[in-house]
C-alpha cells in the first residue's frame, strides 16, 4: 500500500500554495453567506469538478451547505476520465494529498469493499484523475476536522447488475455520520467533445438539455435520469456517479438545485461549453411511513446495520460469557445515542419459512437506542418465557428484526387505527397486551381482527377492546435478510 495519492492538479486547476488556496476557497464559500439555519441536514451532494475559475463558485454553493458540520466519513463518487474499466476502482493508500494537507482514507471501509463484487482495488485510475481532488479543498475547509475519505472512481462500463452491487457495497457504510458526494459536470458541448446535437440557439438549448437531466434528479427519478441520458446522448461525465448516489439516498430525501452555470456563459464561447450544477439532498421525510417521527427518519441503512450488528454481538457475548462494554461503541452514530423504545424479534427457520423464536421490548424510552437494542436482543434470546433460552448452535441461524417505536398516543376512535401502519397497546385493569405494526400485515388482519386478537392476547374475550384503553404507535422496522448468512 502506498502512503498517499496526489496531488495531480495543484498549480494548474487550483493554486499550489497552501495559503493562497485556502484563501480562495474561503472566499468562494463565503460569497453568498450562510445557509438557512433551519434547513434539514444535508446527507448528499452533487458537485462539479472543473478548474476553480470555471466551476468554483458553483461547487462552493454546495459545499457551503455543510460548512461547520461534523461527519465521520465522506464517500466520494466520480467518473474515471483516463482509465477505462468495468466496475468501481478504490485506492490502496492511506491518504489523499492537497496543498492544504493530507486527507486520511478510511482504510477499514476500503478493505471491506476490496473483497466485494464490482470493486477493483488499485491506484492506477487515481494517478491522473482530477474529479475528486478538485473538490477536496472545499471539504477540508468546510467540514469540522476528524473525517476520513472513501474515494471511488466509476468506470464508463457499469452494467445495471454491477451498479446494484456497487451501491449495495457502499450502502453498508452510509449512515448518519457519512456525507455522500457525487462528482460530475453536466453537458460537454462542442466538436472537441464529439457532441453537437444542435447548432442554433445554443445558450437556451444547452440549458434546456441540462435542465431535463436536473429535473429528473430533483424528482428522484433515477430510471428517468438514466433513460434521458441514453435518449439524448447528454455528455454528463459523472452519470454513473449520480446513478449510484440516487440508488443510495433515501427515496424521500429532498433534492434542491443550489446553483447552475456553464463555461459558455463565462467565456461567451458557446461552441465549446461545459455546464455545472450543485445539488443538495436533505434528510427531510426519509422513510416516509405515515406517523413515524422525524428522528426515526434519520435511521439510514448504515445506522440500521449498526443496530443489527450490535444485537447479534450482544447475544454472542452473552453466550460466550464475555464482558460487554458499558459505554457506546467506538464511532457510534450520534442518532443511536438518543433514548428510544424498541422491540427485538428473533425468528428461527422452520418448515414453510421462519417462525417466532423470541420477542421482547419496551413501550417507553428507557435507554439510548443502541443500549435498548442490545438489552432487548438478549432478553428475546434468553428471557422470553414462551421459549427455551437460545443455544449457541442456534445463533447463526436465527434472523434478527428490530422495531424502533414512536411515542404512544391515546386512541379516541378505533376507526383511526390503520392495520400494518399502527401498533396497538390494549390495557384493561391489570391486563395489558401489545401488537407491533408488522403483526397485522403478517397475519392479514383487518382492523377488527387485529383488535379482537389483541383482546385474546390480553386474556380477554373478543370485542373486549371496545371497553378497554387503546394506544397506538408506529415503528421503523428492519431486519437481517434470510440469505445474509444468519439463516
């Protein structure tokens, strides 16, 4: 493994002197003031990668949105301009140099990706590449210190199945402590780019061509974006990087166009023009399940993987009789430190599919989310009175499912309960019973069947729910896939 990559462009596309570079980046980041303090947090950016004289102000409009923010990791996706390959290239290095210093690479993530389908470990593709390096000084200046970089270059040849594999490999590491950046310019127009689809009204028609692509990105229409690029032949160099980003960001994240420009507008040479745009994706409405509170929406795939891994390791530690750490795990995503109510369900393979093997939780928040999951995982494995304690030989076969609950609300009208969306708690005297939201969906119950079965679970007669106290809640539910090695 080499010590570090780059820089390749210092002194040409941007200043080579540290102080001069930092001064220029600070000037561009400060040009239009601070973003709205009340805006939802940015989880991803699409940024241009030309020389600062051309795309610097556009790029700054995006990076300005994360100024002062603290991330543990930045995943950068960009197109390979000099090397042609199939898949995603990742470096085997410890850092990435710019005149402002060395950005440490996240070698844990790169080591994991190196063993996954679609990823090509090696440094050759990075030796002359500019699309990531040109953006690094903005990140070095904008973000709070302490983050590590995962640079990924995508080959021109990225078939659908391989794009799916690459996105899945990266998704495991995309959590609430990670910023995702796709590096791409827009239309490259002119004979030098072998792209001249029209000859008249160039400023308007180039802009219209770009806006057609941007509209599809803003609408979250990944398939539409891909089809548009194919149909128009639009020379968007980072189309694969944008495609991977759109696969990874939550479907209901809100995209915003921050700034658009082109070199033709700056030089008046419309016969040789490259377009640039900066877009931000914000964490508003993620996982848009009706009634799920906003803080659950921040549980992105990487956060969920953290919790599933913690649950499994908590059970393993109990079986192995090893001591668990008392505090939060190192690099624990901040969202997992908030107090939350959870249930953990264990399922074991059996005839015809999986069957319940244990399920215990709490309806009110008592502990930080990470600790609640660990505790309830062990209780489900060893303290559910309906089952014998889980044995060591069963652990690798059980499937773990986690439900993160919203606060309970009293139900005044049972007609407002929506099976499959709402979990329900019934209380009558000393009798209490609860069904998680997924139970009604799994059993195919309508509202009355749900409430009748809840009455029976509480040891009451059918229909007793009409004289009982009902409360409803929602849950973000996620679990291990049956074929992920746990079964």
